[in-house]
C-alpha cells in the first residue's frame, strides 16, 4: 500500500501533514515554535534505534544518543507511522526515500538527513501521539549499506565492514551490489530561514569576554559592542593578563554606553573565567564572545531576533576565520558577500562556540555554568552546547550573527593549555593532571576531549572512537609513511590509554563549576 499522509490546518492557517493520531491542540502550539517535525517515537520503540550510525559519526554528533528524562528534545529518530511535519518542509525535502525496503528505515533516514543536511528541526514530544505500541525495529543489511551509500563517502562503509567483521562475505556482497546500483544522494534544497521578527519586550543583554595577553584586541571588541544597534546592558571582561604585563587604566568604564565590569582573574582557565562573569550577569540573555573577534553593528540584534522568532533558548553564530589577524569588518563584509560557503541555513547546530553564542540566562543558570574540568585543554564549547541540549534546549545555528575570528599569533587562554604539549622540567602542570603529573609520555588525544567523550557517550562508543582515531592516524598521511605510522601504533596506544586514565579521574570527580 502506498504511503500517504493526512492534512491538518492549524489556527494560523499553516498546513501540517501527519500519520497516526496526534493531539491537534498541542500541534497547534508546537507549530508556533522551532520544530518542523514532531514525533513521540521514544515510547514506540525508536529510542536510540539504528546504533550503526556510530561507524560514521563516532562521537562527533550530539544526537547520536537520544536524551533521557525529557518531555521534549531534539531527536531525528522519526517513527513513520506516527509523526507530523510542516507541509512546506515535506515538499522542500522531497519526503521519504522509497529506495529503502523498510518504511522504518525510510523514517530514520528522513529524520537524519533533515537534521544533518537540510536545516530542519525534528523534535520528540512526549505523548503527542496516542500510539503506545512498541515496534520492533529491524534494519536489513541492504538498507544499512544503502544508508551509508546515500549519505556518506564509500570509506565510511568500508570502515563499517571492518568493524562488523571483514571476513563476512555477505557484507562485501551487499556493499558491492549497493555501490553498483546507487550513488551518493544529491540533497534536496535546504529549508530557508524564517523572516526574523522585530525584537519584542526590550530584553536586556549581558556580554562576556574572557581575555589574556590581548588587551588591545579586547578594546577593539568593546568599540564594536558600543556601536551595536541593539544596546547592551552590561559587558563583563575577565582579564587574566598577569599584573606585570597589563595596563589596568585601559578599561575606562565611563567611555561606553553599557555598564562595563572588569575582573582581574586570579584563578586559571577560560571556564573558570566565564563562570566568574556569569555570576555577575543580570541580562535576560547572555552572549559569549572571545577576545579576538570583530562583530558588525547588527550582531546582538540578530541573535535576539532569531531566538525570539524561533522561540528557542540558545543559538550558535557564524564564526568566520580571518586570513590574517589584521583584517577588519570590511573584510568580514567582503567574505560574506563573495562566498557561497556562508549560505543562510538555520537548523540544529552541529557545534557550539564560546566565541559566538547567545543563551537565555535562565538556561545558563540551570547548568550553573561551564564545567571547569575542561580547563587546560579543549572541548568546553561542545560540552556546554550539548549540555544545553540534554536539558531540553533547542540550540539553533544562527547565520545572521557573524563574527570575524582574528586568531592572532599569540595571547589568549590557550597560553596555559599549550603547556600540555611540553614534556620535561619546563612543563607547567595542567588542571586535568590533578594529583598525577604527566611524566615522560604525553596523553593524546587531549584528556579533556576524552573526558567529554566519557561524559556524554557510552563505553561501546568510546571503543568505536578509538578504532576511528587509530584508523585515521594510520591512513590520513602519506602512503610512504604508513609503515612508520604502523610501527608507532603501540606508542600511540600508550598515549591513548593515558588520556583515558586522566579522563576517568575527571569523571570520578564529576562536573565542577569552580
């Protein structure tokens, strides 16, 4: 029987398509928010379905695992027998791919490509649909290989076969059959952004700048903030520049049209710096920025307009890398106008950056702040964004608030983190070393990155990440160097184990905020 959807017209006149038995009053309310697809698949057997996705994404996709204990959250695992979608979105994205044999896989593939490639926001909503039967999810070998063929490079399917068992003849037969009959999908058009509404209710905004050895860049950013069309209430600068290298007279509070507060940081770490600033913030929204960025005059305005238009609690702006650190706002304008790389697409953000993000203060306070276990390393940005998602916040990508990231050759909080690359007497102990200083072998990957993996993903997914890590190391360099890299695998494994060792110590301590 051909798959068909029914139509429902909301109170505002928008047409939704649906399968199953939804609560239409709730759909009316939901249609005014950020979501484009709605389902209740967790109760229906789809939660964490298709775990084989890990062979491609490893631990670099926030939504690899569905979140627990939430009434509503982002989830791409669409039950095709009980879901609703905006008709306009269904038509733009071309609906289900009928090349899949299984309707269940059609729904999963549709939700996945919508969230990853097409700027669509799929939401799980508890008990939106009356269907309570738990389906048994079955994905055939053919459909699994077809998913990899449709969405990714062939190398990802080869890695999947390697992990499932390279000796399995059936895997190879299916692989060659699929690759001879199908090609990588040319994606449908992305869903265009909504027209941004004017700002309502005049919300207050606080802006946070952690800085170190970059006072001249911070002053440059303060001038950009003073020129904003939508006026800031408060800017908090946390400056960790050592006393011998700083000029305290540079920050003139009376010079700016906002309340400027300056903290001379005594502790170490960008996470601690942001938390000290968060404690002082009074705005309805908090914007996080790095000290080495330039922003246009509509930057703050567009952050608030986007969050209000989509009725969400957080967004991640467009971060554009400067070619040289002396570029200015004219260069940013030129980059935005002359490149098709910066197309306007709003959807669930694939990443989060403390250089350019805006969050409702109530959600920042719900998290308390940044996890200081990341100080001295990397991964704090992604942890903060993913932590927002795990409390039910829909975090969107915002292409309308772009910054130019200067990346000067020196300064910044990485000054401390760079010590992690040093071995020997000149090395300065990092916060994540706790009571076990690093001696002769440096842990790789960064223990704080590993800590984030242990914090958010399963033990099995850590194993898959390890295989992905070593496979990439072995085959990403020159062909002539493969033998050398192969001989170094035992040493690299020791480095990996040391990274896990430090990460587990951080896990045992638990999330900290000071």
